C-alpha cells in the first residue's frame, strides 16, 4: 500500500499537465519549469505509482493503461482542491446560518431590531440568536463560538478582538406627553432638579448615574425615585408616572406618548462598537451580516440627527 503522506500535490499537477500535453517540453512550459525538472518529477511519479505512466515515442510520450485510469480521478481531485482554495460565494437570499448577537436591551432596541428588520427582507434564512452581553466573559464566549457579534462600548473592548464603530449616542430628557411639565417645552435646571427621576442601573440598587456626576460638578443634586435594570422598562415607567429620565436618544426617539427635551446640563454621551472574533472575521456570511449592521446603523444615525434637530428647535421655542 502506498503512503499518501509521501505524495506531493505538485506531483499531481505535473501529472495532469503531462497527461494533457503528452509532451515533457510542453508540460514544462505550462508549469513554468525546466524540461529536466519535469523529467525529475516524472521519475518521482513513476516511483509513487509503481508504473512507467508514460512511454516515449517519436511523437512524444504516450500514457500507459495505468495512467489512463488515473485521468478521471485526478481531474476530480485537482478540481476539489482548487474549489477549497477559492473564496466561497455568498447569496443572502438563499443563505441559511445562525448569528448569535450579544448586547444590552438598549443596544437591541437601538441597533439590533432595525438590523433584524433589514435582515428579514434580504436574508430570511439567516437566524438571529439574541443574548445578554457579559463584558467579563465576552472573549471566552467568542472563542467558544457562543457568540458571533457583540455590541459594546469602547472601554470594554479587548484589543484581541475586531471592532467597528457603529454610532455615537447622546442623552435627552424624556417625559410622558401629558406630564404637567410637558407643555413648557424646556426645563430649567431648578425645575429639573425639583422633579423626581428614574434611571437605569444594571446592579438594580444604585440611584446614581452620569447625570448625577454632571450635576455634582456644578454643585447640584436631583432625587432619583426609581431605579430599574432595563432600558425598555424605563420607557414604561415614564409612560405611566410623572417621573422624568435622562435616556439615550435612540432608545426613546419615536416612542409614542413621550416628549423629549434638551437636558438643562451637558451630559457626556457614549459610543457603541460592533465587536467580533478572528473565528468569523473572514467568513463571507458573517462579513455580509456585519456590513448590513454597519449600513443600518449609519442610515438610522442620519435620520435620528434630523429628529434631534427638531427636538432642539422645539426646546428653544422656535
């Protein structure tokens, strides 16, 4: 039995050329080798197959019966190898695979839901598995294949991971449309601090956030009456109480029953990145899905900027 580990793939390419050309000289030209080099290859082929493979005649070389038996399988093998080296084609409309996305509920509302809407139109066979993002385990989750894509803030992204900026987020003051202060169209810093507030705290027990940091920097305080662990719960709280909240613009923009004001104090926003692992970096399907996410977030950013300008004009009374 011959040992396949001793068979060089380049020998098979040379054998294919010899079978096609029936000439050592022409095979050498096709392979960009010298004639003595091809003769040396032929000697190795004869040893590997334990057969002369070709015999010399006045018109060139003629394959032996053993060589003729090899022609079909050889073409198949070389074709299969070539297809392995070619990038696989990706057709969204017929694609079927699952992409697992990790994010906060805010990021799902702001980016993943619009992405899924587009995905359903263009690639209905692609499934999306949503799961919470765990910053302290995300690299391990990527390596194990538990997640394919994560939406994170820059400070939480490890340098070993690939990332792409999705959007910059800013904060707005949100309250229900029939709130006693809604008709004012703006809030002074004094009124802002006098009202009761709600905020999101993932720990579920803190009553302090970035707004309180900003207020403390100018010697002011507010009263936080409700702390919730979900951004989506926050909108329900605002719609059913007289509480107000400083919330990410993409979370509350377009929510029926809420009005948005420009905060009476500058509050630093944040950025969101799409993050992925080397494991899926070159996969055509995942590349296409990531590009669709980037495109979707970019389109939403333009539309929402117009919405914010309208909010700011309303806050100024113009």
